[in-house]
C-alpha cells in the first residue's frame, strides 16, 4: 500500500479538460479512504485534516479529499490526467514513487512538476516492462532539462508510450541535440511546445525535415535562438502546422 503521507506530499490532483490542465470537483459522501491496489482503506483523522480541495495548477500542494472517496473518482483522475509534484520526493521515497507510477500507468495526461530526473529514472528502470499505453499528453516544462537529460527521458520514458500526441518541454535548457533525439522516434505528435529553450536553426530545421513531425498541428518555438529566415523554411516544410515563433 502507498504511504499516505508520501502520496499527500507528491500527488497534486488538478484534473484535465480536453486541452489544458484544469480543475474539477466531485460531490460524494465523506468517507476516509486511500488507494490500495484500486481499493480503499480508512485513513487517519490527522491526515484528513490536511487534505484540501482543488487549487490552481501552480499552487496545488495537497490532494483533494474527493479524489480519495471512490474508485470512480480515481478512475476519472487517471482518465483525465493529473499532476505529480516531485518537489518533496526524496531518495528514500523511491519505492512508493515506483508503486505510484505503476498504479497510474493508464493515465491519459500527466504533468510532472519539480522534476527530479535521477529519482524518476531509477523508478522507471525498476519497472522495465512498465508501459504508458494510454498517455496522450505530457508536460515537463520548467524543469531545467538539458540535452543529456532529454536524451535519457526519450529513451527511458517517452519510449514507453504508444499514443503520445502532445509534449510540453517549454522553459528548459534544451538545444539542437535534445530536439534531434526526441524527433527520431516519436511519431504522431500533433502538439510540440519547445518555447524558451536554447534551440538554434539546426534544431528547427531537423523538426521540419523529420518524417515523424508531419502530423504536427502546433509548434511553439518562440524565445529560442533562431535566425530571421527560419520561419519561412518551417512554413514551407510544415504547411499545415500553426508555427509560433513569437509570444504575441
């Protein structure tokens, strides 16, 4: 069973609508329950007192009491998506974190806040057969991801997906090498957000030339290190894609 204090600290439960991370509330009877292999046990009153309601995506620190009330509520969370807050996760939490990844493997959308790649990497490597076959959207923005990190994330995390269509890697430290790594194998992407990174023309051209990127509907590249002529090149190679090179 997952340790509830651990779950309380890391699982930020803003639900998703079709396009963005949003909030949703459930009205159910007040039970005191936690996840235990998709069933529920009572939790202590002191923990219940710490459990809050849904908050905005960037400020959520607690797990909603309603999320713990029924199997249907958990299934909705997994179906619509949720946020994992890694800011409080430590090395000694890896076992519980590994269990959490397994229990939520069927989620459709996932945001990882405060990424600690060393911990996530170990947790994934402990489960070599774990797949995220229903994961359509992933957001790992604002995480100081470098080219080296992204190459590993591609090999160890993205490679476990089969229906991924949207990736948000904005506000990181990704350069051309990182871009080339993810476009080599990921197919069927419709949305790729790379704004505010270290990408130069070579990386943008690699995206435009990749046979795997022909399905893109939206490409966000503003606040990178791109030349004046790259926009026309991208539009020529990706005529059906909405290409965003400015923040306005």
